[in-house]
C-alpha cells in the first residue's frame, strides 16, 4: 500500500512539475524481525500443537462489510480449519532455507489428540522440556492454530463480455515460542496474510469450474500460512522504490552521471552545491537527493536528517500551514506528503538498526 501511494504521489509531482526529470531506482535493505533470538539459540524445533477442534478465530477477526461493485453478481464467504501439519512443514522449510539457525527440526505430527486436549491449549513446561530434549532443540516454535477465510466473487464485465472470478483467502496462523524451563510461551505471533486466485471465461460455469477447488485451496493456503510468518521471526530483505531528481541545473545533471557510475560521494557534493545556492523546489530536490545518496551508502541517520530538510522545504512550498486539516490531501500537498513518506521510512530504518545488529550478532557482522 505504501509503495502504491509513493508511486502515485510521484506521478502527481511529475504532472505538476513537467520540467523536472525523475528517474526511478530501487534499494534492497534488511529489516529486523519482531522477535529477537539470542545467538545461543541455535537449534529450533517446529511442532504441530493444534488441537483437533481449534477455535475458529477467523470468523471473529473479519466482520467488515465490503461494498458490492456494480459488476459483481455473486459472492460466497467460507471458513475452514487449515492443515496444521502442512503449515508446520512449510514453516520449518522456510526457516531452514533462510540459514539463520544452525538446525531446524520438524515434528509435524499433532501433539494434541482428542483424548488429551479437545480444545486449544499451550504446551506445559514439562512438555516443552521433554520435546526440546527428545528433539535435540534449544527452543520450540509451535503451530497452535490455522484458520482460513475464503471470499469467492463472480463478476460480469460488460466491456469485454466476459465473466471474472476471484478467490481471496485470508490465513490466520497462530504461533507460539517456548523456551525450556520457562512457564508458558515467551511470545505469541498472529500474522494474518492473504493469497489470491483469479480466472476469466465466457460463461459463469466455465469460470466456476476453473477456480481453485476447496481441497487445493486448503492445502495451498495452509502451506502459505507457514511461510508468511517468517518475516516476523527472522530478519528479512525488502525492496523499496526510490526516486532521483536529475533536472533543473547543470549540477543536477552532472550528479546523475556520477550516480550511474555509483559515485555517490561526488554526486552528493554537487547536490550540496545546489542546496546552498537554490531555493524552493530545486533546493528540496537537492535535499532529497542528498538523503538518497547517504542512504545508498548506509548512512541512515544522516540520510534521515537530509530527508527532514527536504520535508521542511516542502512544507513551505505546499503552504501546508495555510490549509485547513479538512482540506489536506495528497493532491494539494504532494511535495510534503512525498517527502514525509521518505522521512518516515528512513526514521523507521534508523530506529531499527540497533535491533537488526543485535539479531545478526550470531553471524559476527558477516552479512
């Protein structure tokens, strides 16, 4: 969502500033996980701890009313219990592929049976100790619930005289992390995510027959429910869009040449000249570029300071102070919103560096 808003604001700016040249770049950077594991925890066991009759949490989680489009002719919402064994397998495989832990062990057989625990229950300290000892693990990640919500829609598109069907499934996995000798789970992770299918055809029957079947839906969604929470458990890479302003002066154009040569230091030197000598939008563009240059060199704190300077200039350019809160939107303050998004993203990166470094200590900075 943020990326789409970012791109739409750039489009607005290009329309409003036709003389300004812009190039789109991308940057890959690592974000920390929500959970931090001490470096001493090297072996993890993934276990299936979902009871035979888990609570259907998904029905309570999503009750919002969606507006029906004019083209929509049918809709059906279904709730399913996922296959926790497949979820545990997918989780273990994804963790192993990331090579963060020394060893990932899988125990996908259900630990809960009808004659023991008919309802969802956390693992006791005794159970955790027995499982970690028998599996040779330092700690456990337990899959304790997997719920699925499926929304099937069928529409007729009159412009092309065709039927269009979609299946949008939201998965609700619940994971808990256990340490030996620790009473109860140390944390619970609930990470809803969605997976989507679509089909088109000349008849309603054709579309319905080609959409994913219930059995395949549950299998695929259950596997997806195991792979999607890994970003909450492990540091992960993100690809984000960035924009380079290249026009308006000789210095800006020359700096763009340095950028193509990956010579960010000389590019920053030229942008600083523009920043010191120009006013208004040119000064803002230069400040934004300087922030980008420092970010590309992993000087995130400095980049955030320069992005804030660009934001301050944009505030004056868009005359934000003169507009009432009711009259503020991306269309009449595009420069301010655009720079604010970048400030927020850099601030988030800057604040997460310490946590990321802590999480990557097990690799002794070799990452």
